[in-house]
């Protein structure tokens, strides 16, 4: 980890002032707005040296029923069977296990990370690979209120995709190390449990309690459980060899050479079909990225779309996170059209929205819109790193984390945000 030098600007990001009650209306309406996550605040004066966009034109409100989520297929049978054959590991044991990768250096400059950022660099192989691409980011602050996992760990998680595979990285800032874990889909092979690769983009992740929600672009979210991580090195039936094999082969379980595998335990799929191959502005959401908002009275799962400049504008949606612990259909409680195109990540903290925008070979941008009661107002832009992705608010640090995705311009980094608390 390295601290880059301070520079005027980040300390003056928009803070929050409470609006007078008269501007909100009757108490019942105020409660409804809070439930939907609509900010009862406005930013202070504009940040110096930042371009201010004209207010976005109001768009028709999305249909909330397009975003209904229902439980997917139960994976209980193969999970129970795998637990009888493979050694289960806790997150704490995983973080303390031998063979961790160590942080590298120099990535902040290469990725053009802004000054006054905290930066973690992957090792040379992971920084330069074009085979694996990092996408989603989540922190321990999303998972638990106390921001410490059992055993005292404070991991930051990163999802990666390959052509036909996905993995999850547990970053341990205290030990300055990290570990990759292969994410797999459990199934039965006759009467024996096995698992296969998962071929999705994994563009965003949301960690809440024991559950990890991974964005599945056209279908919804896939669910994983921190209590079901298997250590193949400690399993009599496991093997960490044969990088070309995954699942059960000849009585042994493989994971492409990875020591740990984490099987999908469930899913939430759109009740009204799957999303289209491109943005359409209607119908189920294309799950490009996801985040957690713990600053609303009922914690929220946030998701949004990456859409091209000349097509329909993408949408952002929220669902009540406690409802995702059940089995009934979960209804979205708020949705809006996004204030920009090519949005690669977004998060809301105490009513303040933050979005990352990818711009190809150019450095990405951070969008900080002023959300009104019905639409977006003025949007503040700031140039940030190359290829900024998913966002996660680490409340105890008052920082928002993201990852720069491009090979040789790759970094896991955070910026200060007063509203993240």
C-alpha cells in the first residue's frame, strides 16, 4: 500500500447540508423518500477545477415491476454433498493460510490514480495479465457494521473474469497480501457432487453478511456464501494440481490449480425474463455493476447498467437487502435513469451518489450528481484513473474503493469521501 501525495481538491468533495423540513413536505412523504434513498441534502459550493454539466433532462421513471427478483434453483443438494467430501475453510483461515501473494508497487502512477489516494498494487503477473480482468469491488464495511470479520480480518474483495471463468480475490491490507479463490457452479454427476466454471462478466460484487452477490449481466445476481469455501490442499479428495481441470476427475476435485474454490449457493433471477443483449431502456436490468448502501434506514442493494453513448440511457435500481435473505419475490423500491453513459460502477452514501465512467483509452471520470426529488440536477465531473470500475464505501475510512481494470494500468485504490460514513 502506498499513500500518494495530497493535492487540493479531494478534501473539498461535496459535503451534505440538511434541507429545511419545509422543502421536504409532510412527514409521511419524508419517510417515503428516505426509504427510497432519495437524498434530503444538497452539496455545497462546486469543487474547484471541476467541469459542471448542465442539468440533465428529466426522463420517464422506469417501471419498478421490470426489476422483480425471484429465487433461482436451489443448490442445497450438491453443496451438502461437497461439504462431506471437501474441507471447509473460514475466511479467517483463508487470510492466514500460507502461499499468499504479496503486494507489488508502482501501479498508482501507471494507472494515473489521483493524488491523495490509497493504492494497493497486485504483483507483476496479476498487474500485467490480459487474460484475467478485475471488475467488482466490495469491502468488509459492506459486510458487517463493525467492519471486522470473525478473527479480526478487514478484507477487500475483487472479482475478475476470464473467458469462461471467474475468481474472487481476498485482499488483506493488514498482512499486505492477497489470495485468489475460484468461483464455481455446483452440480451433481450422477450421485456424486462436482462443480464447473462460471462464464459470466462478474462486473460487480456486493458483500452483505455471509452472502456475496455477483452481478450476472442478463439474469440478475448469483449468490455465494462465506461459510462455503473449500480448501483443496487440506482435502483428502482435493488437488491443487492440473491447471486445466475443474471439478471431479478420477475421484479427485480440482480447481484449475487454485487452492480454494467457492461454489455458488443460490441466485436471484429477474421474474419477467432476462435482460437483452444491449441496453433498451425498458425491461429487466442489465446487471453491469452492484453495490451496498448501509447508510439508508433499510440497507439497499444497488445495481446499474453500462450503456453506450448513442443508445438508450442506462438505469439504476435499488432493492431492500434484508428481503434477499428470504425466498419470496423481491420488489425494487426505487429506480431512475442514470445521469451519464458508460457507467461502470456506482454507490450511494448518505444520499450522495458517486458513479465511475469509462472512456476507453482516456482516463476515466468520477460523476457526482446532485439528486433532486424527481431527477438529476447538476453533475460534477472529476478525472480519475484509467478504467475505473465498481465502487464500495468503506465507512470507517471515509473512503470509496474502486479498481482500475486495464493491464499494466491496474490498481486497487480509494479516494476520500465525506459522505461515506
